C-alpha cells in the first residue's frame, strides 16, 4: 500500500484528509508537532511526532515510509495572531515549508499537494475570486501561503517537483460518522464558536464588525464542507499520479453567507437561540470572500455534496455534542 505523508494530520482538515486517503486505498502517515493538533485525531494510519524545522526527523520519516506524495496542511492559521506576530508566521509557516519541500525533493518524493488559502487574494470587493485574481494578501498568514506557492514553483523549475495547490475558503462541518471533527484551542472559527455559545460553553458569540459594506453589515464568507474539501485533495493527488502538471484550484461553493445569515441558519438547525454581542472589526478581515471553483469542478471532476450551510452546521453540531479530543 502506498504511503502519503500528511503534515498537520492531527489537525482539523488534516485528520479528515487522512480518513479520505485511507478510504481511497492509501496509508496516511501523520507528521505533527501537536502544537495545535490532537493525538486522538490520528486514527487512520501511523503517527510520527515532529516539527518541520527538524530536518533530520523529516528525513528519517521519509526514509522509513518512502511516501509517494506529500499533503501539506501544517501551519499556524489565526489571522489576528498573524497581524500581531508576523515573524512567528514567517518562521513557522515559510521556513517549516522550505524544510519540508527540501526533504521531499532530496528523498525523491516529487508529488506535493498544498493547502493554501483564499487569504492570498486579499480584498477584492464584489468580485467572485478565481485562480487568476491578483494575490494581494492583507496579513502575514496570506502572505506566507503565497510565498510557499512561489517556493513550489521555484522547486518545480529546479528539481521537477509537481504540485497541486488548493486555495480554499472557510472550511466548516465535520465527519458525518463522528470519527473526527473541528476543535481548536483557542477556538477562532465562527461555527464552533457559535455552537459553544448555543451550548453555554461561552457567554456569547462576538460578531466582529457590523459596519461592513454588506446587506446586513457583517462580513461575507464562502463556506465549504471539510469532507468535500478533502475529497478534492484526493482528486488532486490522483491528478498528479495520472501524470498531469502542476495546477492551482480554488475550492468553494460560489455562494457567500454573512455572519448574521450563519447565525440565522444555526437557529433552524439547533432550535436554539445564539446569544451575541457586537464587537469592532478585527484587523486583517476582508469584507467579502467568495470563490469561483469552476476549474476544480471541470478539471478535477470535483462535485461537493455536503457544502450546504444547513448540512455543515448540522454535522458540526452533531460532532460538538458527541465529544472532543480533550475529554
């Protein structure tokens, strides 16, 4: 059975990717330092604890498992933190990725699937973002991801490394079987914060900014179900294994929902009210981010099946009620 090295495989998206890889006939090898990931989320293949900055550790893992590809999710990803601590993001995300890419090339693993972000685009009001939209990131998180994309292109020119880069939008939901789900400490994502407020685990949900130039004053985001997202990553791996060239794909639904609309939908799913308080805008937040994913649907034959807002909230609510990794 072919192995795939999954960095950040103990995290939210990485753990779901490991399940999808396992179902596709691969053996996922999780490489994670457990700074933001959870050991209990590693259920579908071997676990190797380590940091991307430790080149000797990386080389040992490559030599042990001889992976046929890398899926790279490991990164710090909080926009607020990236605004206040840019050096941390450049050191961790960019330098760590450089170490990983060099290790992959030197160990002959030349197929690379990279978890990028729509944050590389920055602010483009009233525009559906596609892969040709100019990349003008507003924060160090987006800037670092853009830099890693450039790094992959450089290593392709020099060493033949082939990559599929996914720029995706707000990821939500959880594994419908309840084996893995979303859980961060601290939690920063809207839907789990909202469910915490509904469940009394926090006093209220803070709505950051009510004066955006949108119909209800709150910012708009495109939400994609985590299971649909990782299905695309498996298709991206197949794309490379079929001998096709490096490519960039957006992953989203093409539909945006405001924060207030997400709250309204949550009431219909949970039959509970959401206590909210209004706060100021957060630095680095864009007004509207909505994806055009035509290329992924056309070229990868990617068809999202669970990326309806009610389904994403219902799956997240089911996971929220059944357990977390810190129990």
